[in-house]
């Protein structure tokens, strides 16, 4: 699993993930801290990475484009420190790895994980 961590998530979490074998980079490490969401999505798609973010706009952009990649993990838990974020992402990868590999929009809330496969289509 390869991850691209968005601005707003602890930069040090990328290093913690790398230490345990998850290929992770943070936008701050690659000069993209102020990049547009669409550019971050494109970078993740080009590199076969899933995006981890606090930003709801990523799911919206995937839906508007009918995109099938990249997977996006939206975290709706505020103020996570690096180790807590690392533990959370490891749990999500373990539970949702197949979905992430095939393309998914995942939302993590304090009490649940919601998985929607890509492309996102309106509920009928």
C-alpha cells in the first residue's frame, strides 16, 4: 500500500508509516503543501497512491469526475497526533485493503468506517 498524506495531517506520520514498511509521503515533503486538491489527486493517481486527508473536497472531486482512482481516505477525527494517525491508517488498511486497491472513497468517523467503491454515483 502506498499513501500520500495531505496537509493538515502530521508530517511525522509519513515517517512512522515508512518505518513499518508502508510507502508513505506527505505533501509537505514533496513541495505540495499549498497544491490544489486536483493536483494532489493527480500525483496520487500517477504514483498509485491512496490519499489520506481531512478534506471533504477530495471525495467531491472524485464524484464530479466519475474517477476510478485514486482511493481517498477521509478522516473525520480532528487533532490526531502522528502515532494515533499511524495506528488508525494501519487499521483501515488492514480492514479495507482490497477496496483501497480497487478504488474507494473511505470515510473514517470516530465510531465507524464507511466504504464507497469508485466511481461514486449518486444514490438513487
